[in-house]
C-alpha cells in the first residue's frame, strides 16, 4: 500500500464578531450558557457572530445561539440555547 500523503496549505478564516451593548454601555457576555449585562471587559465572552445562513447571533465562547422570549411576568428575557433553525422558525424568529 502506498504511503498516505497530506498536503498542508495555509488558509485564512475571517470571522466578524460583534459586541452587543445596552443603551447604558453594558455589554452582553455569555458565561456557562447564561447571559449577563456587565461593564466592558474586552474578553472572548462578549463576542458574538451573526450566522448569515441561520439568521441568528451565536456566542463565540459557547457556540450557542441567542434567543428572546416573553416571560410569565410580561417582560422579555434573553438566553442561549443550542442552535436549531427549526425551533427559531417555529417561534417566528
């Protein structure tokens, strides 16, 4: 059997990240699937990526998507969840 040869080519992958900032200057940061508004820390947990194919924001640190929902107290809440386009479509996102 001939030897297996792998040709390694350098490649460049560019991901455009965004930070989501409140009107008071707090940034959303993801920590163990929870979302928090914190003072800017300039760290990886504050970075999110817009996934063009699914039309969802994805956390750079957990690779989970952002979701908003109306809670029983009548207020909108946000959290992360495993990215699932079918759930997003079902919920009208």
